[in-house]
């Protein structure tokens, strides 16, 4: 996990890890950042890949050679550019051409903003040259460009430039340590080509107003607004993308400020976008859902294809700690599959002997998986499947019909969402006899899982696609969060396991922020623990990084500070959506994401 600003608790995400790992190699004098998770194939075009990519946070769309939703669903074909950047000030895209022209669209017409001369004077550095403009980034005040230079792959050919918004030069890499830090961290055999740059707004998870520069075959540089080196991120070409083809040369780069997703674009004819999580969701557990041949990741609202035959159908899902795999059962054939929760890769295990399976639940004490089979009426059959031997046995041929299963490892019962003839109810089933009882009314769920971290059942509601925490004792439910994606069936909650002791976060500000209740539909309390009695300020920002509220410190001078936000801005309730609370104390800064429901 890359945390450029600390955002609450440190957790491991299964949907694309960025982990800062300490190294013992003598050639690496400091910790470096290495990609550990998968990359997700989002979209492919029928043309050469673009050199630029940008993200529109208002329409939640990605633009390069295609315009797509943030999940990769096609919207329109567009012209690829050498650089594409979202302007948070005027809420529009800016484009950079190879001839050094920057333009935007006004009333549907291309309008020139300014042209960068090939040779110009940089204050404090003298004459400089921009031969091959590539990446483009905008923050709230300046324009940033990277230059691949006349000799691709040559260290000194790459350059970083900073301009006023009218094109006046401000600074260049001649005044920074940009070049000095390009070479030492390259992947073996990698080229030194600075191919893209993007700004991470202050409000973004893992943000802090820093910049990421894509180094084509090798990784990324993390820079501050003055072009100075902060950190580096490496990648290898092996296993970069699950699916149809592997990327060769990343160029354009963009960030979704609301979710911390990082978008990269391939510029070597592979015609794709890929995306990965820049910062994981702040939650106790990771919840997956499966439907058909697509796997839904946690809190992304997107889905990704599994490498399975399209005619296969999966409606059940459970997580098994023993092998760290998701287990599912093909509905028609009764063949079991495992799914790697990090890569989405599915592997056929073999027949379970049970088809028409709606639900699966793993029992960690006995290392068996319970299967619920549909029998075509108000009842079904409960089976016990041993993943070690591949054998199944019938427990009970007459249990209430249930959509999906969950095993509560605390009370050692199986749960499902059923129907008592008039309403949706939580069903509790004895694991030895299969005897089922109605616990009480609950949300109409299509998927259910037991979250050992919170000791609650998690249910995905069939109509609104909301995730609920359900009390196993009585079936009462409270909203955990929203899913923008319909079609969920199976659910599995994966408990968070801490990584090796060598894993660190950089840079990490002291203190921690806790916002509760979160999500909220009213007031929210923000608590900040600090070791210093210095003044503390708190601000609420929207997804575009705009300050919408400044909060008073209710305990000035105290070690533990508390702020209360009533969910309003300028006296009116804010719309539902993602917001951020930013805590500042001296030079230290902490942030946390807040979800507002209405």
C-alpha cells in the first residue's frame, strides 16, 4: 500500500496492492516501492495506444484513445494526445500535442491555450529545450510537462518543466534532483523514458498534492510540486495484467481522486487502459461478490472478467483461510473452482457431485465447505464438501431455501437469507443436522458472508445493491456501504492479515484520524490522536479538493482532539457522496475518507 498521506488504519487490500517494502540489497540505500498486486485490464481500442490519459472526476470517465467509464465501459472514441490532464480549476480537459501546443475545447471547438517554444529561458537555470513533450499535469496553479528529449532512453534526455497557466516558464529539472534519481531504481534492462505525469489532489487517498511520473518500462517517480524526488515505484512486466494481453510500455497516467485508483495507458499498440488501487478501501474486511463470469472487487463499483468460459455460471462464494483462496461451484455442472482474490485467476478443482448450488460456506474448525442445493421449491438440500478429498455428503434434504450461505465461526451455525412466505428472513441452520430455524426479518439479500473482524453477517441487498451488516442474533441490519454494480450473487469476506514486519509506509505523519459513524447520513465525529499539544486545524474537502467547511477544535490544547461535522456546508446539507476530512498540525497532515448517505 502506498500511503503518501496517512488515511486511517493500515490495511491490506486484495484489489491491487502497492506495498512499500524494505530491501536488504546493498544497491538499494533506502526503502523502495514495488507492485505486488495484479493489474486489471479495463478496455481495448481498435487503434494504437495513446501517449496520454486523463480522468474526469465529475463524469467519472477515463480518456485516452477511448472515453470510458471509470470501470472501462466504452463511451466514445477520442483522439489520443501526447498528454491529457484534468483541470480542477475550470473542470475540463487540457491536451498536449507533440508540436508543444496546449489546447482545450470551448463550445465544442479546439482553442489554443499557449504554445511552448522549443527553446526558452527558465528563471535561475537559463536557456532550456523542450524537444519531445509527452506527459501533462495541472494542479490548482501551474502546468507541468515531461519531455522525453531527442534520444529516447538517454538519462539526460528526460526533463521536467513547470509553467504558469499562461505559458510563462517557472522551473525545470535543471534546478532539481530529477535526473539524479531516474537511473538508480530502473528495472533491469528498462529504458529511461519519462512518458507521463499526473497530479494527486490533496483530497485523494494517498494524495498530499504530489506528482507521479511514469517511467515507461520501469516504474514511477514520486515528485513534489518543485520537481524534487520523494520516492519511486517499481514494476516488472511479468503478470502485469490478468486477461487478454500484457502491456509493454506504460505512458499516460491519471488518478481518480475519490477512490485513489491509478490509471495507466499502454502506448505500444496494446491498445488498453489498466488500473490498480493506489490506496485500499479503509474497511475491516474485504468483501467480494461473484456473478456469472465476473468478479466484483471491494468498494470499486467495478467488475473484472474471470478467465472462464462465458457459459459458466457461479452464484456462490466463500473464502478458505487454509489456501487463501475464494471457492465457488459452477451452477450447472457442480464443478468446484478456486479464485485467487489478488489476481482473479480461476482454477478448476474438480466435481463436487452437487449442482444447482446457490450457497457455499467454509467451516474453519472442520475445514469443510457447506453447499446449499436448490430442489425447485421452498426447500433445498444441505451438503458437506471436503476440499481435501473432493467428496460430498448429504446432511439434510429438507432445509429452508436460502440465497447463499455464511458460516458464523463464533456460534458455529450456518446462515442464509430465506423467505417465510411473506417476508425476507434470516435463517439459522445447525451444521450437524441441517435443521433450520427462522431468526427474524432481515434485508432481502442475494449474497451473505460472515465477517470475523466485526462479528457480523454481511448481506448484499438485491434491489438497491447496498451492503448491510446483519446481527446474527435477530436479523436486524445497518448499512455498511453502497455498491454501484448490480448483479451480485455470492459474497465472501476476507479477514485482513498484517504483512511482514519489514513493510513500512512513507511518508507517515504522526497521529491517526477516526471518523464515525462512517458512512453517515447526519453528523460525524472526527477524533485525532496526537502526541503534541500544538494547534490543530480540520477541514472538510469535496472530491475535487475544494474546502467546503472548516471545523472548530472542541478541545484546544488537549492531546486527543475531537471535531464534529454536521454534514452541512454553507448551512445546507451536502449531497450524498465522498468527502475527506483533513487534519493539519504543524507540517504534519492526516486525512480520512467520509461517505455521506442521503
